[in-house]
């Protein structure tokens, strides 16, 4: 999700990892919502728009092929 999107935007993988890791740690330590921290981080918003961040965190986007996946699995085990 987030790390790969940063890499797609030209951020070196190691740098993207460091950014995401530091924000995840901050979210954990402060017991705050990770998405909110990402949305307010200049290290992220310099590369990704609000809409792109929303898409990354949109469960519907990640589950869009779930019906197809289940159909394929069920075909194998019938």
C-alpha cells in the first residue's frame, strides 16, 4: 500500500520504508490513528495527494476482487 505507492512516486525503497516505519511507530506510541498521521505528514504529502492517501486506506479498493477470488478458490475445492 503506502510504501509501494511512495516507491512508485520515485522515493527510494529504503527512504520510503524509513518514512512509513517512523509514522507507524509514532502512531503506536501516541495511540493515534495511522491514517491521520499519514495525512498530516509532510514526508508523505509531498509525494501523495489526499485522494491518493484515501485510496490507499480504502478497504473497498483492497477488497474489490474478493468475489472473484472466492469463486476461484471454491472451484478448486468442489
